[in-house]
């Protein structure tokens, strides 16, 4: 528009009764203003930079073949390719595709920003936003399954599938040796199952689905170039009150490797990790979100179902193991979980509050017994090695005294050492 012009804006009933809605609903309403007529359920975003023959064509073929059962539009961004990617995008038959040609490559993030700036407010028109890298091949019902999980709870902000090549316990191994065998194995595997939905502290998105309201409110911290940008999204969305879900019931294929040189990757890894630590006041995205699967499984071995399991974590940092216990109880039909925590370091308090429905204490260890007075728990998890405490015997006695009859406590004797699991009989 030009200066001095008047632009007529028709709200069309959008935003009605907004004052009567909760914060989550108001965010959804605001995000869905002015997105055009008949917006899709999902905006699927796909960006490519070269690699037309070895990645892009196969990735697009899978998107077209296995995303038909969900209402969506397709955003295609050619981020400065020189190998015919733009012509290939033009040839794609899709009723709701939009193509953006970024003339010069300045990195994936700036390619996204350039396309978004050119499109204005209608860049993301769907209620949900799915991002698919060019080195990911999707599979049968991938998007349908992710949407099913997302729509099960308005507080779920982001969901990701399992993959063959990823990290943070999101890897699933299927047996295949060809593209066809992979798709067959994935089709058999991809059966939606809420017991396989795991709440996480952070997510590694090979592919991802998130609420557009969140994406529009906070899409990235441009202080991160590549590494730890996803960790930052996870922490931000979770601290806004949203849950992060890993859908173990859904598999996509992720090609191994990275476009960066090994030297550049390691430099960015170090810089990104330090940027994250500074931003989150000392919290480390790796060590403070570590998940100990062996500890959980040994403690829960031969457990009996309980309608509401009370779980206390002591010095469990940001609480990854607390969430893992909760996920395992659900997966094994052992009941619900109420999470509580006691930590000595204040930097963990905020993140524990995002996942705990019970009490969260932040006090010196000498106040542990007083803080837990009158409380008992079905499971007590020790996050630090027992040997690191000044008086391990006294700590174990306090833990025992606050276990319910039949309750269990578990931890490690030393860092990466043997797991101990003790049950209270009387």
C-alpha cells in the first residue's frame, strides 16, 4: 500500500468472544487471522538447495504419494539452486502449491526468512506447520499420525516422528535395503498408538509438525546458525506451557550426513552450545536433559499397576528421567504419574515446573527431610551419582522413609556406574 491509502479490513467474525477464551485458544485465533479463504489444515514447507537427483526428487515423490490423506498446501522454496530445482518445482502437479525462488543461497534459515518476507502474512496459512528437509523421505500416514497426536491435546505444541538417523533416543531401526522395502516396512510400522507418544524435554526434528500459532509467535533465535536452534525452540515452547511429543508410532527416513564440512560443523556445534548456555543461564542442552533408560527400566522391573503413581526426582536436573518414567508407565499400562522434584540448583527450577504437576522444591540438601515431611512416593529417582553426596547413607535413609510400602528408589552408584534399585517392604 502507499502512504495515505485506506485499507479496508473485514474480520469476517474472526476473533469473536476472544475475551472468553483461554490463552491457548487466543493464540490459535490470532494466528488464523487473515490467512485467506479456505485455509488448509497443514502448511507443508519444503526447502531445497541443489541435490536435485540424489535427494529432492525422492523426497518430493514421497510427499506427493503419502500426504494425500491430510488437507494441506505445499510451500516449495528453491534456496539458490543451480541444478534445475526450480524447473522441477514448476513441474510438480499439486492443486495448492506455492513456489519461492531465492536467487542466492545464504543458508537455510535466511532462505526461509526471504520467502516468508516475500509472502507476507499469508506465508503460513495452515493451522499447523510441517517442515520437511530435503534429505527426509516421508512414509505412509506420517502426517496423519502426527496430526492425530497434535489434536489429542491443545497444549501439545510440537510433535516429531522417529527416524533411522537421528539422536536423543528418537532412532528406530527397521529392516530394509531398498526404497521400496523401506516404504513397506514403514507402512507396517506406522500404526497410530497413543501408548507410543512420549513427552520430551527437547525434540530433534528430522521432520516436525508444530502449531502455526507458535511458529508465528517465535520461529527462531537467529543467534543460532544450525546446531542448537531446535533445542532453543523446544525450551521456548515448553516454557510457554506447551508439551513436546515424540511419536514413536511413526517412522520417516533421514539420509545420514550433513551439508556442512566437519570442521564447520564442529565450530558451529561449540558456538551453538555456548550460545544456548548463555541464553538459558547455565543450562546445558545435552548434559542437563540426559535420559537414563537403564535406570528407568531397572526401577520399574516387575512393577504392578497403580492408578496414580507419585514420582519424586532428587537432583534430576531439567527432569528428563522424570518424563521417561511417566512415558514408560503409560506404555506398560502401569497407570498415570504425578511428577515432583527436589533440586539444589535454582537454574533447573523453571524447566521442572513445566513438567511437574506436583511440588518442585529448590533448597539445600540439608532441607530435604523437612521439605518432604508428610509426603510419600511410589518411586524416588536420584539424578546425581550416590557417591557424589557427602553422606550417602543418610540420603538413602531419607529416601526410604518417604517411600510408600512397595515403593522403589533408584539411582547410580557412580557416574555411568552400576544402577541400584531398592524396594521398601515395610
